[in-house]
C-alpha cells in the first residue's frame, strides 16, 4: 500500500523534529512539487496544447495545476511527472538539512526512506 505524499512529508518532518507548522510546510512543499511537475511538463508538450490553456499555466492554485496536468497528460505520464518532481524537490530538501541532523535522525530517516521503496 502506497502512502500519499503528504503523509510521507509529515512523517519526514516528525523524524527530523521540525519545529514549525508541519501542515503548512507539507502543503507548501507539495505545492512546489506540483509546480515543478507542471513546469517540467510544459517543456515537453506541443505549442498547440500550451495554447489551449493560455494564462492557466500562471496559476498558483494547486487544484488548478492538478486539473491542467490531468488534462494534458495520461494518468501514467502525470504520475511520472509528479514522481520525478517530488523526488527532485525532496532530494534537494533532504540534502540541505542532512548536515544538521543527528546521527540517530539520519539513521531513522534512511530506514524510513528505504521502507518506502520496499514493495508492500
């Protein structure tokens, strides 16, 4: 069973003992993932498809971004674009905080991330 992305982010924030508002952080990080997926997708679609949505691509509304992505991509392409964007953004974030984590946090984090790649 695959966890949803927000649950994964919240668990990561628990492991690293994030002191801020975890819900807000998770929502903002997910927003970045969707925006990156949209941006990456735009570089690979035809001008005809781009012209169909015009100014919609400038939106910051996550639901609107999801809607646009689902219209221009197959569900498989959509999932792959989001997975790639999420991997990139999570990776960058985890790399940026790694040096401030305790060794026990790093170990727990590695164990958790490894469990995500294990088929259930």
